[in-house]
């Protein structure tokens, strides 16, 4: 029986992960693959987030879903998701900026942006958080309420989460094979430790947002759901996707068309972000004392 030689000093954590992968048995690999609903590594890896200068403002990248040739979901009265979510995102930006947070948009007009590029924009601006804002649809008009989603490395947390992630991930289909190939995700057995920590922070961010939405609007799900959304796959930026309402629900379509509701839901989302940053600072200070 052969012996395993001592490992040489590894130059990176990724090398350590790959070395661990080599030690897995075929059975172990098959089990790991079986737990994966969606592959999570991109063939075109994202750039590293821009380094932040000391004392720089916190930066939140707001991503209004869809745009341009991609209308998103359409309500029974003709409301288009791409227009509704852009209006809400602009309100969230204004609120965050009034609180001293540098908030920016991936798109500020009716423009189509591939899913992969939305994450790249966040990286190039050195975002501390990424938030994609939607008002999606479902096959039944009775589906209603707000939801918040984080990335999953073990499949969708519910049938609805899988339905919505499949729908959102198909947004690039309208742009043809060139864009779709850029967004193609390959199989990854071991999940990077950095991204695992990012998902934990994303789940916490989601809980803060839900806590703020609950008093002002019904929730479709009381806890942060998880699925393999393409726009949530930044390795190092906590990212969530917020479904403000279902535009295919007649009552909620009417709400989404009013300035009052848009302001109300935008305020809740912004307050959730601020609450998360306060939690993060306290958590970081407590860790240092420990």
C-alpha cells in the first residue's frame, strides 16, 4: 500500500482546494455532484473587485432587472417589469445617497445588459453590496408578495425559487448565442471558501431587507430563499435579488404602478441595507475584541 507524501507549501487557498479534490474518492465526487443543481463556476471568471481607498464611502450597486429588448414579466394590464424596477431602483439610490452611501445603477435607462456584465459592473466599481431588483411573474395570478434570494450551492430552496431563477437566468436568451455563451457556467465540485462566506453575508443581508419589508408589504417567503441566480454569483460581493412583488398579480400590478408603493418598498429596501451595514460593523467590532 502506497503512502501519501507530505504536501509542499501551497501558494494559494485554491491550490489547497484542488489538492483536496484530488484526494476525494470517485464515490465522494459523485455525491458532491449529485448535490449540485446548477454549475457555479464561469468559464470567463469575473475580474477582482476594485480595491477601495481608506475612508471611502460604502458603495451599493443596484441592478434594475431586464431592460431594452428584455421586457421581463408583463402584467395583465400591460405593465412591464423593466420599467417598474428601474423606477424603484432609482428611489432606492436616492434614499441611500441621502444617508451617505454611494449607490449606483447598472443601468439608468431602458438598456439591455447581459447578466454576466451586471456582476462585472459591480466588481469594476468596487461595490460592497450587489442588489438586483425585480417584480417577476408566475403562471398563476394568485402568486403575490415580496421575496429575497441569495445564491445557493446546493440547489434551490423551493419550487418557486427554482422557477424564478430559471426564468431570470434565461434573460440573455433574447440576445442570442454570443451573450449566452459568455454567461455559460461550468461544473465545479468544490465551492470556493471565499464565496461560501459571501453567501452567509448575503443571507444575512436578505434577512435585514425582509425585516424592513414585512411591516409595509406582504411577504411571499418569510426567510431568504436560495437558488442559482447568475447575477448573484460574485465570489466576494454579498449579493441578493429582491422580488418586490408579482407583476402578474392584478392587485400587485396596480400597486407597482403607484408612486406611493414604489416609494414605500424602496424605503424598506434601503433601510434593510443600512441595517445590514450597522450589523456588519458591530459584528466586525465584536470579532476584533474577541
